C-alpha cells in the first residue's frame, strides 16, 4: 500500500523554462518528493496512489521575484520576512530578492547577515538580499561591493530611489564590472517627475492631477544604457512601463549591451483608468500608463525584450494610503497576485508572455530549475482560468491585503505548491474578502 504522501498529478500542462519544453505530462510524488516526470500519456499508477486530474492545471518551477519590499529591518509594521514570505508562497513565488531601502538600509555586511538569519528562521521561501548601491541610499557614496557580495548580496540598487548622479553611476558600473556584479536602477528621473503623481495625459488633466511624463523614465534609461555600453557593466532596469523604453532596451540588446529589464505586474494588468475616482491603492511607481502602453509591455514581454515580471510588492499602511491621491505614498501589494496573472494572462496579444516570469536567470542569475526528479526549483501548480473559486487561504497572507478593485485581473484558481521537493497544499486567497485592506 502506498503511503499517504504518494501522489500523482495526471495530464497537467508542464512548463519547463530551463529546457524550453512545454507540453502535457504527469508528475509522480513519493515520500513528499517528486519521484518522476512522465511526458505524454499518463503512466500506470501503483495501488493506493492518490490521483489529481491535471487537465486544468499548469505545473512550472516556482516563480522568482526580483523586487519586493519585506519590511525588515525597520518597517515591520508594513511587512515582515515571515508574513511576506507566506504571501509569496500563496502567490507561487518561491524565491524573493528583497529591496535594500529598509531602515537601516542594507548597506553593510552585518545587515545582510541579519536578513539571512531572519529569513532562515522565519521565512517559508528563499530570500535573497539586494544590497544598497550607495551608502544610506543617499546617492552620494558607493557601498563596498566586494564585502557585500561576500556576505551574500545578489545585486545592488537603491530600491525605489533612482541614482540621480551620472558620474556616481558611471563609477559604480566600473566598480561593479570588476566583480561582475549586477546593478539594478529604478529608472525614474526625480527632477523630471517633479510633483507628478500619475501618468501624464488627458486622464490626469481631467482629474486635476499633476502628471509624470514618460520622459522621466526614458531619459534615465537611455543615460544608463550609454553608461553600461561604455563600461561593459551588467545592468538591469528594474521596471519599465512604456513602449519607448522597450525600444531602447531592444536596440541596446541588439548592440550587445549587457542589459536586462523587468516590468511590474501592475503595468501588465492595470492602466491609468483604474485610478478611477482617485483610488490611492492604484498610485504606484512607475505610474499606471495608457492602455496602449500596457499592451506594448505585454508585446515586449512576449518578444523577449522584457526579461522578468516582478511583483513590485510594496505594502503600505493606513497612515500613508488614506490620504488625498496627490499626498499618499506610492505602493501596493503584489506577491499574492503573481500566480493569478501568470495563470490567466495567455491572451493572443500576450502570446507566451507568462513564461517571461520564469526567466530571472537572464537578469540576476537566480537559479531556475528544470522540471524533473533532480530539479532543485520549487514547483507551484496553478489552476487555469475557469476553475472553481477557492475558499479562505490556509496560508498566512501579506499584512496588507489588496482590496477587490486593486486586482481586476483576479481569477478563480487553486494552488498546490511544492516547496524544495516537499508537497504542501496552499489555496489561493480570495482578495475580495477584505474590502478595507491596502
């Protein structure tokens, strides 16, 4: 008789980004570990093995999120490594790169050691620290890249702050090139942004809100591309949001520049109209753009110009969000929405866009596992659109749950998560059950 942990997922769609394989197959699990992968026809099953019909499921390696704010140290009232990692697990994310703009910032090896120890004790997914590019995230002096890399940093950036000084950025790229380190910049020129709070255009004018021009993004992106070309450094534009930025990246890649870029899930699923009647939970950075820009991001992702999809998880509390739109802070939660977008967003315009979220190796060289008994990646199973709605989550969520209107791309789906070779069930939470959440 097979043990209770013996399980077979039959006739699921298997997506293996490491090999590029995508097709129907079955997964056999014994003793809480993946024992075999059978592509094609369903295999013969042993007596007593529990069977799950996978016809409406997609099984893939766990998602790697390159940009999430996890609160510790200093902002535990917004998020913690424990609550953030549980939200990530509920969203199919099994590895997180945490932002460095904490309090104090992650600009010292001792703080990286603190993050690693806390993640080991409290987190239920892998947490990798991104170190600050400048000391104190003040944009004045470069941090000690070598020491921070030895301590465990996987990349360098200033979080939600852009590096304004081009001379400092050039020196940082030269310094990083010697270590083959990755620099991740938030491409938004603070001077061009000015007092803007949403995408510049007719909609902002009708709402009486100051706009943020696309040039705030493209000017800084082009500056960084030119510096990366001149220095030969590895450069990652954390998030782009408009067609002009995608074209700049496309040309840079064609010229051999060592550049990658990401896009926020917000800019793939929402547009400026979702701001509606001054909904502050739709105030994010980069801002939600025109629908044409959203479609351009989907096309660039499908083409491979955009390398990764990030959650841009940035939870805020009531004191920073319950204000007039122009006065509230940027930010929204995103970890729990990653799985929902990935399972749903397969429309003709997107093509294979969802697969882009599985290729973080292009940017930060994060591990991407193959589907198979020897693969080391975590493996979530996602229910495709049209499945029944799941009930309350058995897993803890982010401290700042989204309200219903924040996730118009939400679908009914259920998740069966496999973390580091072990099988554990986690249901997708119904985001609409907390109308007051942020």
